C-alpha cells in the first residue's frame, strides 16, 4: 500500500507539473477537445491499474522483494552493494524497455496492441500513460522476468518505475523547450521534441526514437532521428485508420487491436 501511494503521489505530481508547463508554453495547437481526450486517456489509466491488480497479483517490485529474500538473481549472487546495483538496474531495465518498444513495432500482432498508443491524434502528458491493457500486462511480465534474472533490488525497481512513468509523461508533454535546452537534455534523456518524431505517420519516423528515459539506446542501436521531416508544426500525428472522433473513446480504444477497420 505504501509503495502504491508513493507511485501515485509521483504520478499526480508530475501530471500537475507537465500540465502547467503545457498550458504556459504549448508546442502545437490541439486538434481534439482536451476534456474528451483527458477523460478517456485517464479513464484508461485507471482501468489499467485495476486490471494489473487482478491479472498479476505479483508485480515487478514484489518479485524483487522475493528474489532479495531468496538470494536469487545475478546481483544477489554477486552480493553487489546498493550504490552499484541501483544505477545498473535502472540502466539495464531502461535498455530492456527500449527493446520491448522496438519489438512492439516490429511484430505485427504486438504492433496492433501498441498502435493504440499511436492513435492519439494529439500528443500531450496523458498520451504518456495511454497504453492498451494487454500491452501493460505483457510489459509487466517482461519486467518481472528481467528483474528476476538480474536480481534487482526492490528500491531500484521502484525508482525505475517512477522514472519511466515520469519520463513518459515529460516526453509526451505538448510543451516547448528552447533549442539549446533541448539539445543539452537530449544528450542524456528523451525530450518531447525527440519523442514527437516517434508519433509521426511517416513509418520511418514512427519506427525511430524508441527510448522512453535515456536517449543513448536510439543512438547506440541506430534508431535515432533528430527532427521530423515536415517539422514539429507540419508533421502529421496519429494513425490514419483511427481518425474518427469516437476512436478516442475508451471502448473504441480497447477494441482497436482487434479491428481491421
Ligand atoms: Zn511506439
Ligand atoms: Zn509515445
């Protein structure tokens, strides 16, 4: 319960900060009603939280607590000190999430699930938390396996989950950063301009910039695109077959992976 309160506190805090930031210095004008998108995107977040509880009673943090207790996993076998195992865990899990994201783009069946994240016709802070529940469950299973193998400390998993969630909300924010600040931040982390390229309708751009927290993975693995071909104002966002307004309603979002039209 304590852990959930910490996570929820960070979620609300970051949501609030990014919302204020988007209002003060918006990057693109929104094309859809904000209230309509927000109620559906955040409704989906609440539904996902509930579904995770029902389908996976043991989450990544709980698995980390069990492996710590049982002395299972590489870091536990090596008896690594926390000051070393925490940053390495964050680094390794971020790389795992990068490859998971790439996999969800490259395997057609997984793309159908992930496509729902891309079908948002505006990108703002709530898009960062908008994922299909099956993708959320699969992602948690992947994290659980990674945590068990590396023997990640529970505190590192908590820090990583807060960072991942927080950076996803940050880099989906419809907010402006100066070019210099964007350049500086981009040397380490994924910025809103860097991730916006990933939401382009141009397939080559959509299949780039997969990172969520650290920007190093896209540079390392050759999937980095600096700027969208048509610029941040001219680029088209979304998925063409899901342009109807009601496709942004929860019930429609949930069925998108199972429809060919
Ligand atoms: Zn994607
Ligand atoms: Zn995204």
